[in-house]
């Protein structure tokens, strides 16, 4: 099983960060390469449209509002993986004045090597968290 992960520290309370990213349908609010998210099945499935026109369908597997994290799997996507499970987590830092956001995933490559797929998701997670940090920074100005 391959893995990838990234984290970023942001100068915003965990509550503020979770308010922005904690909704399962909220990716377009902070992730620039996701243009649209529509929820179905009572909010447990999201249908995503990327900036380049690709479609992804993901299922919410676990949600913990108190601990500020959720995990999801991929039902359909253009990625060459199976058994994908990812977690997005917000943790308190600096006595609650700032936050650490972690985005991790594990998956089995399908028709690709572990490093190819790990590097792909590493880039997605890192770019996504950089965009989140930039958005939160711009809100503080």
C-alpha cells in the first residue's frame, strides 16, 4: 500500500479552519482545482468537477466534528488507484491561536508504481494546503 501526506500551519483558530474546510461539500471554497461539489445520499457522497473538466466521486467514510477530521474514499476518479482512503484533519497549535492542517492518504496503485501514485497525491495535498494557507492569510489582511 502506498501513502502520501502533507501538512501546513496556518494562523487561524482550529474552529475557523474547520468552519472553512470541515464540510464534505466545501472543497470549492478553498481548493482552486475543484470548481464544483454536489452532495448526494444524504451528504455522504460528493460529485466533484475539477478545473480541467474531470469528474470524481467520493464517499464520506468517517466524520468527527469534535475532533475536526473526516475520512473519505474514492468511488470514481481518473487516478490509477484502488482502495483509496484519505483523511483531512485540523489540529490546534500555539495554544489554539493557530492550526495545523494535515491531509493524508493511503491507496493501492492500479497500473502505476507506488512512487508514481504517491508523488501524484503528494502534489495534490501540498498544492491544496498551500492554497488553503494563502486563502486564510488573505482573509486576515
